[in-house]
C-alpha cells in the first residue's frame, strides 16, 4: 500500500493522529527532503528508512518505489509541507500505482491553500488554485488578468523575492481589488496582510517580505470585471495591429 500523507505546513503539532499511525507502521518513507521530514519524525520519536523523492530524481525513484510496493512493502509519501502532488512531487508515482494496480490511499492534512483562503476573510464559497505564479513578467501579468476576470477567489503561491513585482503588476491592473498576503502560515511569525492591492503593496514596499507566501485575490464586482475585460480586449487588439 502507498500512503500519500499530508504533513504540517509549519507547526509540527498540526499532524493528524492517523498520519502518525501510518508513519509508524510503514516499512519506509519517501520524502521530498529527508532532512525536513527527519525533524518531524524525531519530534514524534519515529525511526524509519528514508528515501529522497524530489523533482530531480522523481523518475528513477518512482520505479524503485514501485518495486518495493510490488514486493509487499508499505510506503508513505510525504512532501516538505502539505499534500504531496499539490505543487510537489507525487503525481508520477500515484499514476504508476494506478497503472500497476497497486493500492494507495490519501491521509488528509494541513493545506496552505485552504488555510490562506479562510484566513483571508475573502469570499470562500468557491475558489481557483493556480499553483506558483509564472516567473516571466508577461505570463505573470496574463495570469493576474485572468484572476481579475474570475467570479471566485484566486489563490497562488509566490516567492518573497517576487512578491513586490507581482503586487506592482496587479496594482497597475486594478489597484482597488481586495487581496490577502498570507505569510509563514501556522508558524511563529504568521501574518495575514489584508486590504486593497495598493495598500498591501505599500506595506511590503516598506517591509520586505520573508518566508513562504500565499496570495489570495478576491473576485471583483461585475462592472469592474466587465471594464477590465474590455481593457484587455482593447490592449490585445492594439498589439495585433502593431
């Protein structure tokens, strides 16, 4: 059996009793960063053989893990934080288990996505998760435009080194839209910075951000959304004409 185990996103005591039970009973643990997971295991006095499983060795390790599973072992897959395969390695292994008819199950755990959304105070009846925002400015701006057109809150992961540029791009598109920058969730320096994008941008311009960041963008009202759509169409037509 393969167990896909959700792990704490910061606070070690957020792990579930079921997850601890699984980690104690499996034969070995595949981890995105063995050093990070060892901190968790040591905290709960768990000793298990560890396998590194990250984006650079995912293909090779997947074959190795499948062989262990076919030999009758039980293996837990964990990421640095949160749920494996959500912006982390895991999909390839899960897919191979399906292909080889190897049973697997998911052990739920903390999520930066839902924690940021609920803590943002922004509409949470439905939402869109876009993973990490693109590195390139043009692609990032297109994604931010798409977020402004949605009728649901949009959630992204962002690097603290790019956050200010992202907020500046969003501010140039719609400075009055409501956002929340959730930083260092569940950790000692947890912060929810809420408000208009212009106000939040000013804050982080004066206080450079650190740590892991989740950005939540609220849906804008219909009239503003329609105006933004017209502006985007006009800009696209001008670029085509050029």
